[in-house]
């Protein structure tokens, strides 16, 4: 009979999550998708920074699938010192269609980490945050190629017709961006 998270204490979960057992971590994370306990949810969120991609993926899934209102806990992690926690927490919020997070996600398009900026602008596109069109267009000029590509995809997702002028200019020097520009023209 599988055990329930309610029977496991946060300390026991922490111990398992600190272990080297990928299988143990994944098993615990699978059991947390109905969790409301903030201490346990913070442990799950911390697994977004695990060194193993499968563990990170399971934590992401557990948070996205959690039907409880966990937005406040996720929003707190947008201020984390850890770029993975900031970036993946905002992606969880976007995948949960949490539009209340849009102002904070907009702020993170200026993050020091290119990975966080790329996640933030991608999340805005996913949420179809038309109120962020100017921020998305600004990200098309980012020094990081991944941020630029995320911004272009976000503009496509939102249906931003004015992005074409910027895209045409940006795409002249970069064949990868040019391909995205051609894709965008076919979608808008």
C-alpha cells in the first residue's frame, strides 16, 4: 500500500530529498501533487534546483498538477537568490495560468540571469499577456540569443503585429533569428 504525504513529516521528506536516491526523490515528489502544506511545498519547489533533470521535471509536474491555491508560495520564490527557483517557479505559475503573477513576471524580464529573462518572456507569451507587448519587444533586443528567441515566440503567441518591424531589423544579421522571423510571418 503506498504511503501518503500526510503520514510523512517535512523532515522525512527533506531527508529523502537530500539523499542521492533519484528514485526516492521522484517517489516522494509524485505524492506531493495534492499537498497544501507550505513546508512540504517549499521542499518541492527547492527540487526545481536538483542536479537531476528527472527530479526537476517531477517537481515541476507536481507543482503544475497541484489543484490547491499555491500561488503565494510560488510567488515568494520569484524573489529567490537562486536563478533556477526564480525561472522555474515563474514557468510553473504560467503553466497554472496564474495571470495574477504577470506584473512580477514582467519585472523578471530584466533579471540579471539570461535564463530567467528567457523564461519570463516565454511565460508572458504563454499567458498571452498583451499588457506586456512593450516589454516583449524590448526583450527582442536583449544581448542573449535565447532571450531574443523567447521574445519572438512570445510576440507570435500574443499576435503582436507591430513586432514585425523589429523582427525584420533584428533578423538581418542572424540566420536563426531570420528563420524565426519567417515563421512569425506565417503565423501572424
